C-alpha cells in the first residue's frame, strides 16, 4: 500500500513538473543565437533583430 501511494505521488509530481516545464518553455523560449536573450518579444519590424 505504501508503494502504491509513493508511485501515485511520483506520477502526480512528474506530471506537475512536466506541465510546469512545458509552460515555462512556452512562455520563455530559448533565444536563437545572434539575438538579445533579454528581448522576450523580438519585433519583425526591427532590422537589428534580424
């Protein structure tokens, strides 16, 4: 019974962690090389951003 609770907790924990990492990946994508890493929203109209 203890192992069942532990596995259930592990599944829930991994699911929450995966959702959190997925959300973080969606909201803060890694900056492509050559761009400003602090520029979260590169404008397509700015020629300096490529």
